């Protein structure tokens, strides 16, 4: 069972998806107890990554708060190494604000209000040029081929512009100029977002390892 489904075992709305994932006669099928045990072990090994995954797929407020706290701790540590003039309380406020924004961006999915790309969240669009070529070659109707959406680059989500991140941070630290943000703070935001994806990957690999060992 995929980790994103495993974390929804206790959610009634996910019964069908979970049942489908747990069904089958393969030797790698797990019981509910197996999955919950693996999640318990994973929680101790990859706490931040698991919290981020809960925040993304279940929108759990408690897990989202834990994910933000973990990301903020990293943000404050990294901010302390930046050659910026903002120090003390202002530096911490900016770093924590960036952490919240990074977790919020990471946690977006196609069902997040306003996040879906114009491709409908699929991440792909019809490849009209290729379709014409296929019709000419086949001389008969063919299935429309697709290609990655150029707007979202296959994610299915609208990109978050840096200007929106700046405005959100500037609301917390009004003295922060736009130029200073782009020159000295945007890089930290990118690092925090990358950290979120790294933690997610670590949690997924840890879960795969645990479930392989239980097989």
C-alpha cells in the first residue's frame, strides 16, 4: 500500500481507496495491523517527513502545525548563516514566515482551493500537433496524445509566484524591501521548499523499507 493511502486508514471517506490498495492476493499485501505498525515505527524515524505527508494528503491541522514547527527550526538555523541585516526578532519572524509558506506550498494538491492549474489538475494537455500527425499517418481517428502542461510543468498545480511569497512575508516584517527579499531571502525559501520534498522522500523510502521487511 502506498504511504499516501496508508495514512488515511482511519478516515471513513477513504475506505474505498484503502480497500483497493489492501486488496489482492500478492505476497506483498498487508493487513491493517501491518500498515499501522509500519506507520508507528516511521513516526519515530521520519517524524518531519511523515507530518508533511499528512499535511499534504489529509490536511490534518495538528500534523500541519508539527510540519511547520520542524521546518521553522531549520529555517531559523539557516537564516542565522545568511549575510542579512535583519537580525534578532525580525530575522526569526521572517524565517518562521517563510517556513509556513514553504509548508503551505508543499502541501497543495489538485483539490486545494485555487491551486489547480488550467489543465484541470491532470498535469497534461492534448498534443494537437502530434494528433494531426497521427491522423495523417493513420488515415483514421486515433486517440488524442498528451504532453506535459507547459504552465504547471506536469504538477497539475499553479506555480506560486515569488511576488506572493514576498507580500506575505512583508506583512510580517514591513521593513523588508522587495529588493532585499529577492536578493537575500528568496534563496532560503527555495531551500525550505526543497527540504520539504527531501523529508517527504525520506519518509516514503523509510515506509517502503519497513513494508519490505514485513513482507
